[in-house]
C-alpha cells in the first residue's frame, strides 16, 4: 500500500470531478466525502471540503481549495489501457467537455491533463529495436491507435 496520496486541487468542483473520474475508470470508487466544519476559503460550513477516492486502484484526494489553481502539463495522469476498446472508452469519456492534445494526451473538462496510452508503452519505448518505429507513429497521433503502433513495430 502506497503511503503517498496525490491531492488534486479544485476551486469548488472536487466532488463532481471525483465522481466523474470514478465513473470512467475501472477499479474506481468514492471512499469518503469530508465536509467543511467551519466557513473556509474552500466553501461554507457543511459544503464538501475533500473527497477521498480510488482510481484504477490508486488512492487520491480531491480538495476544494476555493481558489482557481490551474492544472498544467507539468503534472499529468497516465492511464494504461488494456486494449483499444478500453483506450477508446476512457479517451472518449475524459474528452467530453475537454480538449485533445498530441500523442495520447488530453485535458478534461476540469483542466486535468491525462495521457491515455496502451499498457506496456514504456516497455515498447525502451526496446531499441521497436522504440524508433513506435515513436514515429505516436508523434503523428492525437488519440493512440494500438494497431498502428504494432504494425510499425513489426516492420522495424
């Protein structure tokens, strides 16, 4: 069990964001919702202060901080999909209200940056025989197409 839990900062959308992410990713759930015991920058007494949740087996917190703090590309969530169907499902769901980027990246409706990649992409990119061919294809993509990467690797 990890002793580090990433905490995601939201102005006032922590619960909505957590519930959205839980609805999209497998092995996910809301673990606890905590409420403000007093009026605070993150909200009035009784409003949601923090949500503890699990995404694909990893624990997270979402905090209503009460100030707009932009999510940047310097920190992103990486989801390793088990096949094209799962990749397509997660990509399409997270993209709803968001913005596509390059190489399997997108920013969702809450401004969180995601990399939706096939399981094992790191192993592929570390293999000197397949890395160049795979990377050339990934650089051409917005959403990742696993079959195209596999064909490039076979022809490498």
